[in-house]
């Protein structure tokens, strides 16, 4: 069976923070790759460097050692190939939904055809929110606005930092399914940081497990991910149990 070309390669990554009485290394010797139109979840204990890893892949934080390549090009700064959705959405409270959605494309001087804009909002169920402000939205609506803004950038790789953490369970599951639908339609790759075992298993074909020893504990393969029916399957529960066991055995 043919495989997709490699999109992302992370090689021997290390990040040490200086400035306190002692240097603090939060990630060390991190290596993995991700194919085009593929998905990965990053899980691990609090403080193990999950968000730090995401920021380095996005080009917003420089590694102390190692290399990151996107489509064969070294990541030294932010790049149009990568879009990032933060946990707290990153919406500007003084701008309307319509203005927040179009902001990223405007900053990149990217022309977005109206039919594409309408289609993204329709896919995310936010087509009637244009004139509202973030304070008037629910958490799930704010998250969808942030996703719309990122998707309009047409990234090859979408990075999501605990995007559904502050949302109730029913809304979270709907947004997970919506992400998979858009993933299938628009054929980008994504990496999601999450604390939820079930979310990692439902969404991601590869699960990168970090530990508090600053390294990679395991990379679990999860071929069933990406199918909306996977959540109710025996394989889903098997993978969730396996992931829980790996995390509980982490230092």
C-alpha cells in the first residue's frame, strides 16, 4: 500500500530554559515524523513539555538543540505551512466573529474567496454569528471561530493546544467529530495536545506519550482513529486501556 509523503520531521529536539538559579530542561532527545494527511496526539503528565513542543513545531519557540523540518524546509520562524489554535482561542474581544475569522488571512495577505469563507463557516456551524463578539459566544462557538480562522490559512499542518479542554463533554465530542470531518475534506495534518485519553484515541492515528523525564515514553499506533464510529468499537476501548497503562507507568 502506498504511503503519504513525509510532512514533518522532528529530530533530537531538546529545550532548556535559562533565567532561574538553575537551567531547566523540559524536553530532551525528542524525535518523530508525521506524514501528509495524518494525525498525532501528544499526551503526558502536566509539566512534561507538551505545549513547549507544539510552540517549537510552530516556530514560535526555538529549540536548544535538534531540528524541525516541514515539507523538507527547516522551521526557524513561523511559517504559512503551519497554523496554531491555542487553548484559550486567541480571539480579539473587540472584533466581531467575522473580523476574527478573517484576521489571519488578512495578516498573511491571503485572498479568501467568499465561497470558501462561507463553506468553512457552514462546515463549523457558525454561519449566523458574524456580527457577534467573543463575549457573546459559548466556549464551543469560540473554539469553532478559532478553528475557522486557522483553516482559512490552508495550512499543511494544524496544531491544537488542548482545544476542547474547557468545553462540556457533549459539545467536546461534537467538535471532535467536526474536526475529523474537516480533516477528511481539506486533507491537512494535525497534532493535538490533550490530557484526555479518549480524545487522543478517537482523533489521532499516532499517540506520542511524553514523560516527566523529558523524553518520549512511547509512540502508539492507532489505525482506527478518524472514523466517527470508532468511539463505540472494542478496538477503541483496547487502545484507551493501553494508553492509560503506558501513562500510569510513566515516571
